[in-house]
């Protein structure tokens, strides 16, 4: 944020307003090079261009329609590859089977695999550093010191995803999704045109709990109505998995109860995964049952003259 106190105060106030309004804001003037952004998008394209039989053998690869993040929608129309910090097998997180903790198993058939791995982790670490800076600003918006969330960022777990959205038919446009996009229109709460090099940030549910609903974690969606493929590389800064998220004292009046019980990052993120994958699995099973019921009726009229 620099040393300009007036500019710093203005930034904090603008972010605070965004957090109150819809939980979204954009970051410009960051220090992630545009060249690195372009190179990592190229890495994503190289992976998703692989044949399916090669992609499915990679740790963290997710097929189309495995997740449903919001009730009442269809499963998400995207493929994904999850990437995390390189946590060795003798690390306490791996031994304790903590969420998203372990060594990455890198694609072996992607073109120029050494560059793929190097560029991916270079970008991952750049966003990790940026995420810590964002948390410092959010802390100031909540009326606490910028270092307040250091226990959350120390030993933090974060997940980066390479996502691929195939070109969608018109009737698929309304599926709700979450993500950060490239230069193809997609992420939507309000219509916001993509800007080269700019990051879209949205608050997660844990901050809503800590702010006692004074901040927003909004439903948003990816509608790929461009008629083209879309690549997205969201970064999820979960934090220290043992960090206890609870209502901040200055986010409620003395006689106002906390709306959510305390919960660790590990438990809440695990719940969210179970909910999103569980909804998608139930949806697909329901669709299969409908198909089994309806197919014989259709077939009974399929006679040749």
C-alpha cells in the first residue's frame, strides 16, 4: 500500500464499501507481471489440450459436472486441475491428512513439462504473496491492525485451479459458477467487462462469519456466452487449517449475539467441498432416475411402419 497515508485510507475505505455492498472488488497496480499471467494461461491451455485418458491420471484433475456450488443449479460445466504448495510427505500436514496438503503429482505428458511446473509454481507463489497483502487490507477495513490475520496466513494452505469451460449452448448460459476469468466474458454478479491484467477478488464464507454478516459473500456465476472456450485460473487462499474463525469483537454490539459458532478453516472448507460435490452427485443420480423412468415410454412409440 506504500507510505501515502491519504491514499492508504482511501483504499481501505473503498474496499470496505465493496465488502459491505457485494463482497467483490478488483485489484489493479499489483506486482504480478502481465508476462507471467500470459505464460500461466498458456500452461493451462497445454494441459487441457491433452487427451482425456491422459488428463484423468493427474492428481487434482476434475471432470466436467463434478461440482454444484449452489442449490437449484446444474453441475458446473468445467474441467479443472487443482494445484497446491509442494508439501513433502514428511510434513505434519501430510501426515495428519490435512486438507489439500501433499506433493503435487505433475502431468508427465504435457508439452515442455519442466516449464509447465516452473511457471505454474512461480505464478502460485506470486498470488500467494498478493493474497497475504489483500488480507492485510481487509483487516484494516474491519478496524483491526493490518497484521491481525498473520496467524491465518502463517502455514496457510491455498489452492490454485486451472479451469476450462467449453463453449456453451445458449440454454446453458444460466448455470451458476465461481471463478476468475481471462479475456472471455464470464464471472458475473453485475456485468463487468474483463480488463487485461486485473484481478477480481471475492470474499469467502469464512470472512462473513468473522464479520457477523456485515460483509457479503455473494452468489456469482460464470456464463460463457462468448461462443468460445474459456480458461480461468482462480486462487483460493484458505489459510492455516487450524485457524479458528469466530466473530470479531468489533463486528457486533455488546448485546448482539454471534450469528455463527466458531469453526476451524479445515472444518469449514471440508464442509464446503462435501456440499458442492454432494449436490452434483445427487443431481446426476436424479437425472439418471428420470431417464430410466422416461426412456421406456418414449421407446414404446418407436415402431417402424
